[in-house]
């Protein structure tokens, strides 16, 4: 938990006003580490839209623009 909190804050450069969104599957290590534990330990706000990676780049941008209002500055696991 301590490592996840530290890496979330420093590697992802989390700031207090940020809203974090990740496409990681919540059932995998990235998902529960950086959608649950790291955020809760830092008091961060997260948006969980669906489980799984968006099917294409257009879907990722649609989520960011229409749902995230272009405020989702941190994205994870885009392949």
C-alpha cells in the first residue's frame, strides 16, 4: 500500500485538483493498485467508467471529451 501510494503520487505526478481516469481492468494488478489503493491512500478522485481497455483510440478520446470534460489528464495502460 505504501509503495502504491508513493508511486501514484510521484510517478503519475498526482496533484490535489486532478481527477484520475484509467483504462486498466480493475481485476488486474494495475487496476486495483492504481484505481483503488493508490488513489484512496492519497485522497484522490477517480472515475471508473467500465472494466477493460477501450477498444480503440477513438473510444478513449470520446470518454475523455464527453465524460471527463477534457479534465482527465492522466491515462494509464494505453497500448
